C-alpha cells in the first residue's frame, strides 16, 4: 500500500510541475506515472555514476553542478517517455528543482503510511 500511495503522489507531483513550469508538457497521468518510474530508475543507476565522475568539478562549484546533472537527466527521461516533452534547458533546470522539492515532501509525508 505504501508504494502505491508514493507512486500516485510522485505522478501527481510531476503533473503539478508540468502545470507550473512552461516548457514541460505531460499528456496524461499514465505518462506522468511512467516518467516517475523512469526518473526513479535513472536516479538509481545513472545518477550515482555521474555524480562520482563529476565529483571534483562538483566540489569546485560547491554542489551547483548537481542541479545541472538533474536537469540533464530530466531531459533524458523526457526523451525516453512518450507523452512527455521537456523543451529547453531552463525548463528542465527549474522543473528538476521543483520535482526534487516535491519528491522530498512526498517522501517525508508518505513515510508514516
């Protein structure tokens, strides 16, 4: 039950982000759910490798490179999932920041269920 609630909240967070940020378009709830799964898989596999490879530059930029990595990974996930369009780097950057904030709130809220 916990995973179902968390999955629905993640999909709703993605739909909210697409509603707020111009340049991010999600066709329907199914596309948002698929994007949530793809983002989870990317964060599980590709993101740790990228963070490890870019660690020296990330230290020099005081962690700001992490925002760029998140934006690029969001653009990559949007290219994979049908029904999701991420137009432009700035949309991806602001969208990834908002998605990160919403995902952290969802994780904090749903940990009690």
